[in-house]
């Protein structure tokens, strides 16, 4: 856990201050945000794919030539005050993506005399396909209107050994959008556009400027692993098993299921925290685990100098034991079952508070 803590400290130092400054500036620059939302949408989705998307839009049930579903999404702030980084997690069935051995490289010219052909099996399989995103802005009293179209060419490799065409693997796709409510359609298609799978999901991105009397957060999620990359991705990519944020590669625990010995490595950003006269933040957070109405774990209050919060929480209970040896306490793994993490946030500068809960499961 020490390596991860160092990496997260670097992340907070690198982008935390710029996120705070950017969001604060964005709260004062409302006309610019409005203009950004009203930009004329560029067209990136072929007409035949768009027709298929529109057919399932009302019922949010898309064609499944390529089996695909969106099972989880999260959003995080960016340096650009007008946007949030939205990440969508999909399950796509291997058989729909057309995995095949890569096109072989032509062999060198044979030498003179008889040659024996040596068959070679491909170590990896490759799938090339298209991904299209359509963001429809949802506003009260009006029909959803297309706000953005995105095209993402995708190439995915998989080991040939043990490849299971019936397996559903997890993929992620991240894209920035301004605050607002959107109906998002994600279409996966073959290169010739003959096979199409469409999934729909809704996102609701809050206006940071409205949090003047209360606190709120971005999506609260758990991290399995975080690694620093050499640089920031300059365009949108489809990733398998991880997503990227700034110059970090992040593997989330999207299923929110934990094994004994693991931590709740939590990550989120606090809206509404205010700096003091020295432009410093004082954010306090209480973390508690409950099973039903009973408390299972209570940690000491944590203080943070930044609204970008990352905290490993050990899933250990302090248990009192009384036997012939006397009375003592012991640290034990949290038993199997379903639990709720309660998060109480206090801004010591403004006095504002906020509460979040996240369900998780212990195996």
C-alpha cells in the first residue's frame, strides 16, 4: 500500500490545485460554459448506425448483434472547469468482436532446394472494430437533443491460449462533457458496419456553482490499482480492464466486492469546499462501515488539505475477547456479508456538510 499512497500523493499534488482553481474559475464564468454546451454538434456517426441508435433510444434497448451492456459509470473533475471526465464501463462478449489471428507477415523468399513448411500458431488474437458515442442532452419539457457525437477506432489484443469466445470482458471509455443530464448511447460495430450492438445509460453531472450551502461529491469509487503513465492521452481510447485519468492508469473495483485482507481504497472529489483567507482547505471526513443499523467499523476522523480525496481504509474490526486468559482486543478481518460505507464530510472553513453512502460486499 505504500507505493500506491506515494502515487496518489503525486496525483493530488499534480492536479489537485489546478482542479480547485479551475472549478472555482468555472463558477464565475457561466457564459463560457453555456456557450460550450450550445456549440454546434459535429457529426461522427454514420447514418445507418445513427438510425439504429435512434430506434432503441426511447426504450433504452438497443440492437445486440454484438452483445454489449453498460454496467457502471463514474465521473471526475478535470482541469477544464467546463467539463467532467466521464468513464463508462461495458461488458462485451468476445464472440461479437471478431477476434482472429493477425494478418501474417509474408515469409522471406525460400532458399533453393526443398523446404519444409513449419506451421506457426498465433500467440495473440486481434479484434478491430468501431465505437461510437452519442450524448443526448436531457432538459425538462423538451425532447432529448444530440449534444455530441464521438468516433473511437478500437483495436484489442487477447492471448490465443485459453481464449473463450463466450466470455464477457470489461472495457472502459472516457470522454469529457459539461455539466448537465445526458442520455448516452454507446454503439459497437464491425468495421463494415454490418454488426451493431448498442447500450444506453444516463448520467447527471452537477453544476459545481450550486454547492454554496452544502457539500457533495463526484462518484465515490474504489481503486484496485493505480499506476503512473508517461504522459496524458491526447485522444479517446477504448481500454480493457482499466481507465485513464490525467496521466494515471486506474483499475477500479467496479463490482465493489472485496476479499479478506484487502482495503477499501476510496477516491472522490468534494464539491462546495471553500478555502480560507490563505487559500487553504480544511476538509474533515468520517468513514464508518455499517451492517444494517449496526456499526461494524469506525475509523478516526481524517483531515485533508485538498478536496481531492484518496484514502485506504483497512477492513479490520477491533474485537473484544474475554476468556480464561483475561480480557483483550484483537484485529480481525470483516466477516463475509453486505455492508454500507457511510461518509460524513465537513468543511471546517464554511461549516457546510455532506453525507454519502456506498454499498459493498465482503467475500
